[in-house]
C-alpha cells in the first residue's frame, strides 16, 4: 500500500515537472488545421467562353479552286459545257473550258477537237497567231472528215495577220481537198476577191 502511494506520488510529480515537454507534441498530434479548399470546377465553363466556328470560305467561280472542281469532270462533260458557254456568248468561259480540255485530255477526241474550238475563239478575240497555231495543230492530228473547218479557220487567221498569199494557198487547198464542204462557197468567194483586186487583198 505504501509502495503504491509512493509510485502515484512519483508519477504526479513527473507530470508536473515534465508535462510541459509533452503537451506541445500532444497538441500537434491532435491539432488539425483546416487545409485550403480546392477551387470548385463546377463553374469552369464560364471562364472559357466558346466562340462559334467561322463559316467556310467559298471559292469564287473564276479561282484556281473552281478550275480544280472542273478537273473532276470528264472530257465529254467539259466539251459540252464549253459548247453551252459558246452558245450563251460567254467567250471567256468557253475559252477557259476548252483550254482545260486540251490540258487534261489532250489525246481524247474532245481534246483534239478543242483545237478547232480554241481557234475559232481566238479569232473572235482577234488573236490571229494563237488561232493559226490551233488550226495548224488540228490539221496535223484531227479527223480528216473535220479538217475543212480547220482549213477555213486557218485562212481567216492568215487574213487577220495580213498573210494574204498564204491565205490564198490554204483556200485553194480547201477547195481541192473538200469540194463538197460547206466552206467551199465562202472560200471561192474570197478567192474571187483576190482576182478582182489583181492579187491584192
């Protein structure tokens, strides 16, 4: 009993003497300071405004993109479109389409026949040299049954270029090679002008 009282007295004394060393540790162990709360993501959408997508640009009809779209057409479709443009009087469009046919389908029937079409269009635009080149090309590679038109067109180009001797030669070749052509009467009329003028234009 005496021993128990002695131990209790020693413990109480020890707490009074050394307790201050243990309280801070106990406090720190039990102390749980509030941590800063994480920001809520519930309203993040308000912080990043979403703008609508810009509208797709539409390429103008005469741009390179329009030419690429035309490239997807077949030779016959391009040829038909060029013919329609000529009938409507849209020389610029007919010229552009015919040039595309030659560029994309040079060996096709449409590509070969486009030499005559381009020649006629260049005549309309008073571009004699270009017209002459197209007609001459068709005379080399075109269908013989269709060359009468190329002969007559070539003669017209030579007339624009004031190459009258060459013009007369081509007209005479036209009459000799295609006597039943619809261009023969016009060729003979033009040759008669040479006779009336004594060989002058």
